[in-house]
C-alpha cells in the first residue's frame, strides 16, 4: 500500500465506476468520497433502498466493494483500496462488534473462562483481534465454528491453554 493519500485521478475514476455500477443495478444513489488515507479511499453511498444494497450479512455490499477494487486494480498501476459503505452500515457494524468484544472481555475477566463470540467473517474477526491485542488480561484466537466456513473469535484469559469450549459458552 502507498504511505500517502491516493492519486486523486484514481479516486475520481473509482467514484465514477461505482456510480456507473449502481446505475446499472437500477439504484438511485448518491456517492461521495468521505475519507482518503494511506492508499485507501472510502466511499459513502446514500440510497433509498439501502437494505437491498447492503444485502444479507452485507453480501451485496462486500461484492460491490470487491468488484470495484478489481476494476480499479486492472485499470491503474497505482493501487488503492476502496471501502464502500451504505448509510454508515460498516461503521455501525464495527461499533456492534467492538461492543460484543468488550463485553466478552468483562465476562472473561470476571469468570476466568474463555468466551466464544458469534461467527464472523475475516474482516470482522480482524477488528476484534486488533482491538484486544493490547489488553494484557486476555488473548484472542479464531477457531472454526461450523457456520458455512465462518470462524468464531475466542476471547480467553491471557496465558490459558487453548481448549474446546463446552456448548453454551458462547457470548
């Protein structure tokens, strides 16, 4: 990744491509660039049918972001990572994930036993691992939890041997 703001021409092209994609998908939407830093550009979409654009489990939103990133990478030598958000969905989701993680920390410290969070995709698990990595009281790791290839983050007391959680120990 670049260590500076992305090329304005690449960002403008990404915005145009995103607007075209939305139009072709029959969405009336407004796109604005709301953050640019270190090789990343974030795009906020306002649309009347935001739920349909986000999709179940953000599948539509994630797919839209993936396709946009692939198209921009093919067209430009300078790569940027485009983050696409609808109605601040990703921001609200991050807040919910962090709340769940911090509640798990309180529970682990109080009970001295590991706690498994709900199944998450890789990006969401990374949010938890990053948020808790500096906490000396706990450690985190991911393990399969049988939900269509997704994994669960386990928050455990620091230094405790990894173990299978008994049924019912989920957050």
